[in-house]
């Protein structure tokens, strides 16, 4: 399993390789001053699919396909090829060969796209894991729900730390 770790403001911290079978308790992050401590507790379900984020323990994950960077170039070329065929220039052997090559490139890009699980809370991406069917694509309502829960828990912690402990009444009256 490969995890790309994210920090505050979803900045990239580094990428680590983990062995799910060994379940290491501490993993050094290349280029970072701190080590990564995976949260393995109940991270996998009975079928071996990832259930929770190993980085932060959040249960809310979504799946996505990470397409290669060449995808927009191929899309523009495919659109150009479609325009050539509509205008009637596709009867030429070279144009037909180019359209077939673009079709093969499109199919390869779609089939070779890396499937990932991404955490709503911390943004860590998990590659090379089995993805269960109950993981859905990104959902705006779920993202808002997780962000709201994170804000509320942060505000509650800040309020608990900001509230000074009152001195006993006798002490206040004496001063």
C-alpha cells in the first residue's frame, strides 16, 4: 500500500510504502523530520478492503481515478480527430490510422488509471489497496459534514483550553 500524506491546508508531506500484512507501528517519511505512526485499529474490513484512513483514522473515504497528466492532450487530439472525421477528411489512410491510434490511447489511459481512496478529513490518498463497493465517489454533502465536524471539534477543544479556571471565591474576595 502506498499512502501520500497531507498536512495542514492539505500540503503534501511525503509518500510512504506500507505492508498491510506486517502493519508497522512506525514508518519514516522521506524528507520529513517526523515519523508516521499508522492507525491500524479496524482499518480493514473482513474482506481485506480498507475501511478507515490509516493516517488519521477517519471512516469517511471516497474513491477516485487518478488519470495520467497526458489525458488532456489525448482529449484535445481526440476532439481534433472527431472534427477531421466530421469534415470528411478521415477517408485518407493516415487520418484513419491516427484516429485508431487515438482510440487505443484513450482506452489505455482509462484502463491504466490508478484507483485511489482519499480521506475526506486529512486528504491522504491510499493506492494499492482493495476498494470495497461501499466506497463511493466524492460527495459534497459528506465533505461538508466532515468539515463541519472537524470545525466543531476544533472549536470545542479551543474553548476548553481558552476557558481559565476560576479561582475560588474566597481568594478573589481577599485580593
